[in-house]
């Protein structure tokens, strides 16, 4: 099953082919240039996403390390017991208008 389509799936003017078969040699070079430009743009976008993914993974690792440090500290026992404590039932109040 294919995923939902998003704005990233919409083809731009650069990526839309205007003719099925180019009529002249100049049209072939123009189409090659358009395809090369789109390929370059997509490669740059992949590099940006890879750098972003590396930053996210690094931050996740830092957060995991900080959480482990806090769990192993002496105060963590009291904090975790407060966090995991069952909630009190809500009190009901009757209001008359």
C-alpha cells in the first residue's frame, strides 16, 4: 500500500515533461539541462536531510545519556516514585445556577 501523497510529491515546472518526444536537437539539450538541474537539486536535498538526520541522532544519543545519568543518581528513586504514583480521583462539586 502506497503512503499518503504530500506536497513533496507534486512535480514542479522543472520536472514536468512538456512533450513526449523532443522535436529538435536544441530541445534535447534543454531537456538534458532540466534533468541535470533537477538531479543536482535532489542530490543537494539528500545531503541536507542526511546532515539533519545525523544531528537528530546525535541529540537523541545525548538525551539518552542524560536520562541514564539521572536514573542512576540518588535522587532519581524519589523522583520516579512520584512520577509513577497513581493519580488521585477527581472530586465532584455540585453547582447550582
